[in-house]
C-alpha cells in the first residue's frame, strides 16, 4: 500500500483565507468608540426593508430554573462579504453571582466560502450596543422636536445605554426613572446623575405624565404603561418585549398611536408589543410600518409634535451583521 501524503490546501486567490481572528470584549470596547453605530443601524434597517437581507426566524431557548433565555439570530446581506451567527443570552439572577445578566458571542464567516473569519467574544455587549443604537435611531426620526423629559422604564444595562446614546440626538437632560426596587433605582441615579437631572418615581403613570420620550427596557410580562397615561405627542421606544410572552405596553397604547413602527414586520407576527396588540384585537397588521421603509420615506415619519408614535424593537439579525462586521473591519484596518 502506498504511503499517503497529507494534502495541503491549493493556492487560491482568496486573501481572507487565514487563521481565524478572535477579538475579546476588552479589545472590542475601544473599537466601538470609532464606529458610528447609529448610521450603521440605519443602513442595516434600510437594506433589510429593501429585501436585500436573508434573515431566518429567531432561534430561542427559554429557561425556568434559573430564569433566563438565549436567542440565536443569524443572516446575511446579499452581495456582502460576511454572514453572521449571533448567540445572546439573558439570565436575570446573574448579578447575584457577580455576573452580567447579558452574555454571548458573534461569529463572522466569509460569505463566499463559509470559512470562519472571526469570533467576537463580546459577552453580550455588542447586542446591548446595537439595541441601544436602534433605540436612538428610532428616537431620532420619531421623537418630538421638543423633548420635555425622558422617561426610562427599567434600571438595567439597556436602560443605561439607551439613555447614554440619547445624548447625541436631544439636548434634553431631564429624566424620570422607574424600576422594580428602590435599590435598583438609586444605583441607576448614582451612576447616571453626572450627565442627567434624574427624578425617580414608583409610578409609571407619573412618569408618563411628565415625559414625552419614553424608553421601556424590562422583561415584563404584564403591561407597565397604560394608554390613559400617555400624553399627546409622546414617542415610546419599546425594547424589552422580544418574545411572545413579554409585554410592557397596554395594547390600547398602540391603538391610540398615530404611527406604529416595527423593526421587522415578520418578527412582529410572533413576538413583541405589536404581536400582543394584534392578538388582543387592538390593532390590525395593516397599521404597522417597517422601520427601514419609514427611514426612506419622510411621509411615514413623525409629521408634528402632536402625534403619538411607537417603535417596537424586537431585535433583528441585520443589526448583528452591521455591528459585527464594523468591529471586525475596524480591528483589521
């Protein structure tokens, strides 16, 4: 029997066929400082609504003991260089263990060959950042010009990031915050008060009566905001309800709204505030506008400061694609 010589890869014209890169969270954070995340999210949503993305349904694991969830989102933009698979989890008891509730990673592959290009060991940070950037993008186009006060429902990582990024699009620095416990609220105030004038409240009704830009960031399964409390001209960005069982907004708020935006109409058929409102008979699917379409058509955006607008952000894989490749490109540049 002949000795078999080990085979070696043939020479190719593909310069990207090299050892896979791994980027840690410590390396990722400074790279993000040099990336315009809002612009990246805007381009991603436009490509998505133009039909230039392949984004399969979300994969999901829900856990009871301890309470937690894991989401698998994946896809690619046609004619782009990469495809992305993202795994992100949220385990709500993690802070008791000294761990962040958010964990995960993003995997970047060459779209022409399937060759793994990069592991972004972001520990869930890129998911947090792309979610906050999408919220800021929604506020940029749908919040009233005159923001009297910002209402933050929730006190966790996403609540902080949403507020932090809003500095770039509104001069308003007046904030009302609601949280599940006084301790969480006080920690939020202590951490954020350097840049904001923050008033705490134990009532989401009081928060809504003072604020015309509200961001909800909790894993609530029962509505925290009621339609009767929402002022004329208010914009709400809802980011907490990303499964079929979660709900932060009374469905009548969506019925009351002049504009209802979904980051993804297909996803809104199985998760989020829109899913619950349609299921409850408060609105019909025809009322919903996809964010990427609204970004391209000014007639679909807020027209005056009297309108009530809702952006239901369940999180779309195109956001992960845009942020993963932006970080990788910055890393190798």
